[in-house]
């Protein structure tokens, strides 16, 4: 695991367990689901890659989101 700081779209540092808000409608690959803009995602987990976090939503479990589409809540 690297020591890179994971940042959201506004430049705020993210940590395990943070809550984030989705800033753009996102289609989920492999499903017909869409994560709507403004959706609150609680309890994110850092993946070790600076541009990605892992999370669970009501619709999809084990989802990996790019931090450029998230802002810290």
C-alpha cells in the first residue's frame, strides 16, 4: 500500500470510513444501475490506488468509484 494521499474532486483528503457524495450520474458497468448525482455513500475504503475508493451502495456492493466524481460530505 502506498503513502499517497487520496483526494476528492475538490482536493479534500479522504480516509477509510469517510462519507462522500457523488457529483455526477454514474452508470455501473455490468449492470443496468445508475448511481444518481447527490447520492451519499458512507464508509468508503481506500484501495491503495490514489484515484479510486471502494464502497457499498444500496444498489451495488463492492463498487469501486473514481475520486474525481466524489466530494467529501
